[in-house]
C-alpha cells in the first residue's frame, strides 16, 4: 500500500514545482490512481534559511516549520520531504517537532554518491553560503570517510549569484558562473560534485552538466517515490 507524501516547499517555489514534476515523471504508473497521494505546501514566505543560519535568528523559521508540520499531520502525511538543502541545518529540531519521518536530503545524497560512484574520496559541494558554512554536507561526508571540498571564496560568490541573482530571480542562469566553479572542483580532484541547492536543480533543466554532477533533488525524488511504496523509473 502506498504512503501519503507531505512536501514542505516554496524554498523556492520553482524548485518545489520541479520536484513535483519529477516525482510524477519518475513514478511508474499507467493511470492516475497509480501515482502518489501528496500534500504540497508552498511556503514561499518562509524566512531565508541562509540568513537564519548566519544571523542566529532561527526562531521565526522554526515557528513557521512547526506550523507547516501541523498542516502535514492534519493532512495525514506518512512521511515528509523538504526540497531545500539549507533547511536541513535545522533537521534535528524540525524532526523533533513531529513523529512523521522526514527524509534527510543531504544524508541520502551522500549515501547515494558512495554507493553509485566508484572510489569516491572527495565530494565537491555546490550550495548556498548557509549550506557550505554550516557544514551540512561535511558531516554526512565524514560519516562515510569522504572529504568535503567547498569552493574558494571567489567561486562561492559565483554559486550565490547563480542561485539568487539568476534562478531565484526567474532567469535561466549564467552557465559561465557554473563552469568556473566546476573547473575549480575538477582541479581539486573531486570525484563527485553534489548540486546541493534546489535552485541549481532548476538551472540543470536548461543545461547539460558533467557526468560527475549528482543532483540532490534527483536523489530526493527517488527516495520519495520508493518510500511511498511506488516504483521508480
């Protein structure tokens, strides 16, 4: 029997829409009834996750999350996803607010990289300042004996510009910014580069990326379908 999936989204809205489209596209189904039952809450006014981490002013964000969890409980969600990498800095606090299991996006992504790429020793992380500075992926990498590689200060500015100035602003994204970051990761001998921001997942739709790139959104889609009791295709 399939389980109902709850999605706390809106961070950003386009990334949540992309997540939903990808779940539909990758669910093996011959009719409507074979797709997943989902409750999607697009909380676009959620406080900025990077700002919350950097300022230490986390209460407004956590209060908003607590309200969203109550919506999910009332809707009968049996597990929850939050398609936003940076929000997982608060994972333990958010999970403590509900008995509904929340899929840990960074944890599943690093595990997937370890299992599906050969001899992974170094993983590059392309995410927000919040994700990078808080070590959200570093902890998961270290648990598998993998070294996390982050961009230089200059290249991290490229990543943030790609996320905020381009994708969040409704633009397709400047590939040269992405390319400069990738060139640096390759020079640092990264075996895998994780796209650790859902805005970069959106950017990926319009560009062909190197094979060493692993999109955390893709892993979340896969886990969501499988844990919901459907077949991933």
